[in-house]
C-alpha cells in the first residue's frame, strides 16, 4: 500500500481493511488525465478478488483512454457520521475511504458476461439469476474493464471516533457527539409500464429487508 502522510493515524494497512471499504460501497470516482486535462467520472463497480470491475459504453472516449493503458485511480468514500465538536475547528466527519491506483485492462467478451453479472449481483444479490443473459449485441456495446489491486497501489483511511475532548481550561461550547448516517432501501416503485399485478422480484424483496 502507499504511505499516507496527512492524518497518518487514520491509515489502515491491512488488505482486509481495503476489501471492507470496497465491498461496502457501490460507486467510486474514476480519475485520469486525457489530453492534458483532468477527467473524473462516478462509476458503479464491484470487487472481484484482486481486481475492481467497471463497465461503460464502448463509445465513451475517456473510458477507452484508460482501457488503453493510461494510469488511473478509483476513489471510494463512505460517510458514516457527522462529528459535532464544541468548536467548528474540531468538528469533522467519521468516514471510510479508499484509493486504488493502477492501469486498467480490457475484459474479454467471455469474461465480460461474468463481470456484468457480478456487478448486478453486487447491487442486488441474486438478480442475475432472475433475468435473461446478456445478448451478444449488448456485450458488444459494453466496454468492461478491470483495475488490478496491487500491494503498492492502494491507500485506506478510516475515522470512527467521537470529537476530541476540549483542552483543559478552554470553555466548552456545550453538547458534542456524533450523528450517525446510513443509507437504507425504501419501498420499490414500479415503472409506469409495469402491470399492477406483476410481482416484485425476490431479489428486490431481500434488498429491502437487508438480507
């Protein structure tokens, strides 16, 4: 892993910490440089062992740029809570973040079908078994790429603590603590063209229940 200098006490060095952050999120920001200009875009992703799988349209020029070997980085952040301190200076946030750097490779057509199913099931576990397989036309229009996770190509930072205690002799501003934040699934909303008597898929039911 890369060495973290800023807020180094928040750094995590175990590979399990990286996997935990990557597996807890679904969206990351992919960054590179195209024609001397910065390029960043949020993308859905899934971790597959020692690689991160992403996909997009074959018509996306910047995605083809990184697929051709340009260096890139994927940043993932989870905001877990707002840390309310007795001063604005000491107020902060509890979070988990990870950055993975490297060179992306194109996933071949056969592996792309697996990669797309993996990404679908990472969002809605079991969904790929409820729908038809991707067609050759759909796979041909999709550029699936992988970002390898190498030992020296990642960093992780985690803050999970209350606000710092005021210094002795310094007046307190009153209450201090943490406001936890979380994302939950709401009731499913059917598409306008779906019949009212069409059952909600079992995978969606499980997603809502959190099981």
